[in-house]
C-alpha cells in the first residue's frame, strides 16, 4: 500500500488503520488489546511525522471508532 502511492495524510491514516486491524496484542493488567492496537497505529503515524513528510498533519487514530 505505501509503495504504490504518494505519501499523503489520507494514505498514512489508511495505513495506520491497517496496522490496527492487523496486530494481535494481548490484554493484560496494564492495557487492553484494543488500546494497544490503537497505539500501534499511532506509533506508525508518529514515525512518519518524525521524518517530516510535506503533508504532515496525520492526527491521531486513538478515540476513533
């Protein structure tokens, strides 16, 4: 997905949602699996932000349905 498109906010948000649907974390006393999935998506967005893509308002996936 990321190799076939120009990296825009929309493409990166779709990639973050793909990460959320793909990872299979556990739930334990420290965090739920759902929370960990959302964090994984946000970590991908933060990585992109760190490398300063021109279209850099990636936002956050946490809290979205």
